[in-house]
């Protein structure tokens, strides 16, 4: 797991839009998912945090590995998702597999609808 890259503190409009997408994804996942997938899971990340990362990855159309890299360079998004550290690409991939694809498609559609308002 990586720490966020703090070298680029300048925000662009593009980053601000992704902060909104991340905020929306995180709120939706907090409402629709339990905190943890299992009582004995490591509890490093909450299920809503990881699912929000996967949703943002889907919106950006990035690979899991590139999503981890992208998160490390976007401190605003990292903070919005309340991540203790950057999740590894395999953690993101396992989260996607753990939850049904239909869940992600439904949430992605909601995010896009909310973004167009």
C-alpha cells in the first residue's frame, strides 16, 4: 500500500470533478453497503471505501494498477474517500469480484445521472 503523492498540490477543474465523483460514489456505497465484508476481515479499509475506488476506476476507465497510481497522485480524492493509505491493485480487484457486477453497473449509472444534474 502506498502513501499519497503530495508533490502536486495544484487543483485543476478536472481534479475537482473527480472529487465530486468520488464524493458521490462514497456516499452511495456508504448507504448501500455494510462497513466490512466480514467481521474478521483486516479492517484496513471499509467496504464502501474500496467500492467507491472501484466505481471511480470504472468512470475513469483505468486498470486496477493504474487506479492505485492515480489515487496516489490525487490527494483531494484520497482525502474525500477517507483512505488510511492507497489500496493495492489486487485489493481493488478482489473488491470488484466480491461484489456483484450488477451492483457496480447500477451505482455507476446513478453517479452518471447525478453528475448530469
